């Protein structure tokens, strides 16, 4: 019988280059897999120099999680930020800390930050309900704007639950999420104008979320990513 050996594939959603953990790329057995798929797509030359067989795989959402939620009073707000930012976040990602400070000082009690201090991350149906309850979700990705072809999974995780998301512009983002509303990182007046405009235009938010929701379900689920992965393995003669 032929000796059939399944390829070993590593799959990760984080940014690696440009952070204090990048030394792990040279040290961890994870990066010696037959194929390493990450969301860190802007460093092709560095992956090659490190001897890593790398494939860019933008983050997605599981199809069973991609459902709209029900508005709930405890999650209601004009503006919301969901994710890490209240201490302990990567010091290299200065934009994240600046964004949190700007939102807090500009909108005060009109913005809510999730998870609340001392609480666990919001997941599952609670997260769906949160996105159904907040008018405008402001997002961010690690090390914006000093990167390309990397963004947080908050993008598909928000859009795939029907949330209205504003996110900083990142090279390649418009190709994967063409209808996402973006602003230039650090341009606070631009961000303010988008927040203030869409906060008061429910019809425009509804039209945007319908478009991004449908696109996400069609192209940016993990089911779609796995089909792409299988095709990649065949192209590389690993299957």
C-alpha cells in the first residue's frame, strides 16, 4: 500500500511580525508545520526569510455564529467598542490606546466598552445581541496603521452578526470586505463625522449591515476558508 501521510497545517488568527513575540516564529515548532496559515499577510518576505511555508488566510466567522441578535437594554448605546484595550494590550499598538482615549473623551457616556471591567469577553448569543443593540461599533486592529493585509477577526465577527462597523483603513481590507465603512487611522475628525452621521441615519446603517452581512456569509466564513485551504494544499501537492 502507498504510504499516505497527512500534511500538518498550523492555523492562527494573530499578527506576529512587529510585536515582541515575533521571536517565537524562529523558536516554536508551530512554525515548522508543512503549511502555516495566519492572518498576518503583509510580511511575505519575512516569512520566507524565516523559512516558514506561509499562506495568508484572513479571519472569518463560523457559519453557526453568523446570526443577527435581539436588541437588549443592557447593551444599548450610541457607540460601542468591543475588544481588548483596557490595559494589558500590546504596547506596540499605539493607535488602539489613542482610539480608546479619544472615544472616552469625545463621547463620554454615549460610548460603552465591552467587556466591562472585571468581566469576561462577550460571546455567543450575547455578542449577537450586543451588536443588535449598539448603533455604531468602532473597531480597530493591532498595530494599525503600520501594517498591510492584517485585520482583527472583529471585522467578520461583527459583520457576520449584523453589526454596523467602522474600521481603520488597511491595505487589502477593501478587497475582502468591499462594503465596510472605513476611516484613515488617526484622522479623528473623519471618524467623528462618520460616527455622528451614521448614528442618526438608521436607514443607512440598515442598508450597510444588510450588504456586509450577506457578503460575509457568502465569502468570509470558516467553511469557505477551509475550502480554500484544501485547494491550497492540493496546489502545493500536500494532498
